């Protein structure tokens, strides 16, 4: 098996992990903040404990997914 054969499976796993990490993150933003409303309390939120590690995991998995997508583009 080459990287070209395994890469789609790696992307599927990374995509599922990325979706799970994004959905597990808790946010204090209300619906008004999503549409440009005033939500100053969410801007000054300090991540602690599990929330911080989940944020880091989301960032790392997102970077790995982007790199795997770039590798798939190069290997075509």
C-alpha cells in the first residue's frame, strides 16, 4: 500500500475527528453574536482544563487535515 492508497482513509478519519472536536467545544456566544450582535463577554474568555486541550486538538487536527488535502492534491 502506498500513501496514495491510504490517504483517502486518513482524510476520512481526520474529517470525522475534526467534526467531533468542533461539535464538542462549548461556547458562551449567543445566537445574536453569530449575526454581529454585541457579545463582548465571549471575546475575553480564558480556556481552561479540558476546553483548552480540546481547542489545541481541534487546531492540530485541522492543520493535519489541510496538509493531507494538500498532499492528495500534489499526488494526483
